[in-house]
């Protein structure tokens, strides 16, 4: 039978599951830029690509369609390889400039040498997220971590915290007073933060004021969860307060609300490549926000306003499906905040935290819950000789 249409050929081939399908460079029908299917793509059992992985190996449907992926060195010199292609999954920690001197604590340092992180707590009954973030910041090496807690949540937080300190902060003015301490080096606000309004929804007005107070302190800041949702209807109000030492950590729903036009381009159907990708979208979002954006997912993408970008892929031998658990993102926010406290730049902190987040899941394995994630760090640091 003669079939003239490529889509029909691909469809017929896709029925034959007993065949071993090997793709050269990329599976036919897969966009190398975005990992999206262009019409019909043939699932491969093995993909052999050359010199360096493509974005499409790690983004979107790419990992599922590529099957096992092998990169073959064909002798190209590094200067011929695009500097824009950065993939934390293949380059390990050294590529994000983590030196032993940055991580190791010596007899010549004290707790304030490694930074003081502030994690802002929500109201009573919503405090689990802030404690997960605080534990993550402390485990990753911040010298001190303080939970800024409203008075109605003080006892609830105190019952679960020991090494992490507590400060009562009911009002915006109290929060500003706390942040005026020059020894404070980083702030995280958003996890489980918003209060309930009298109408039964969330009181985002208070959240917006607290976020603006955090940003006015001009310290390294991580905005997550409710800190992003509070500006869903007026994202420009958030962008007008951001500075270069901020990091936004949206999942796809939050990204869509903050950057609706960018998200629309990302999810638009495509039939020919190159297709607008998650890397493109995150770069555009970072340029608009004027700060680092970490767009979460199994194909997490991190981008800076100057166009630098990295993909932290939890696929192939780094697949970590156990990270799809409540509180996982709160721990990631804490990791980033702790690394900012220790003096890493926003891009370095976001890349390194995302990498270690996956490593923690791989170290623990199935059955992981969010509380387990920070507790894997000591063993991972030991493995890295830190």
C-alpha cells in the first residue's frame, strides 16, 4: 500500500508497538525547540542526538516521545555550541558555580556569615507551608531562619519549631520594622499566606500590602504561591515593585494569570517549527518582570532578564514523579531563600535549588512527602564532598 501523506505514515508506524524505533537526532514530528508535536510524532524507544541535547529533548512532550536519549560527541568544539543551551540535568552542580568555599562552614565564620532568612507565615490553620519553606532554608545552610508570624498563629508555629525563630508580625508596619534589620539577607513570602476574607474567599489586599513591604526592603526576595495570586488581576502592580534581586516561582496556573499573553503563545497549536517554547516564554516573562522567573514543572525553566536560561529536567534517569506531592513547592521556595541568604545570585540560587530539589527526591525515592525533602540534603552534600 502506498501512503503519500507523512502524517498517515507516522500514524501507521505508531500502531506497530513490536518494532524497536530509533530516532536520529530527534523523533520525526517533534519540535526541537519546544518539545511539542507538530501534527503526529512517532514515539521512539531510543533517540540518538548529537553533541548536545536539544531543548525538545527535555521540554513538553519531548521526554515521553524521545524514549531513552543518548548524546553522541561528534567532535564539535565548544565554541560552536550555543551558549544559550543550558541544562542542569546534564551538567551537575559544578556548572552553576557552586564552590566548596561557598558551602563549607569554617571556624572563621559564624551564623550571620551564612545569612538570615525571613519566611512570612499565614494565619492559624494555614502554617504548614511556611514551616516547610523555613525548614528548607535552614537545611540548605542559611545561618538563621525566622518565621514572621501573625499572633493567631504563634502557638501553632511554636509547637513545631525549635531551631527556627519566631517574630510576631500582625501588621505591615511590624513587618517593615522586622525587615529593617541590616543583618537580614533574604525574604520568602507567599506559601500559605493569604487570610480568609469575611465573604469566605481570600483577603489578597493584606497580602499585596505585605508583598509591597517585602519588596520595599530591597532585599533578595522569593515570591511564591499567594504572593503571586494576590496580583492575578493587576500583574503590573506587582511588576512595578519588583527589583533585580527578586525571584518569582509560578506553576503554570500562576504563570497564566501573571503573563496571560505569553501563556497564550505558549499553548497555541502549532503545525510547523520552530515553535514558541517554555524557554522562550520564561525568558519573555523574566524580561517583563525585570527579575528571575522559575517556571515550575517536570521541565522547570529558569530565566533571567538578560536572557540567560536553564532547564532543570526531572526526566529520564532523573525522573522524580514523587515530587508531585503537597508542599513540595514550598520546600523549593525555602531552598531558594536559603541560598539567597548565603549570598548566591538569584539565577544561581534558583538553578541550584531546582537541581537539589530533584536530587532530594531521587535520594529518598517512592513514598516521598514534603517533610522528607530537606532531610536528604546532608547526605547529598556529603556525596558532593561539601
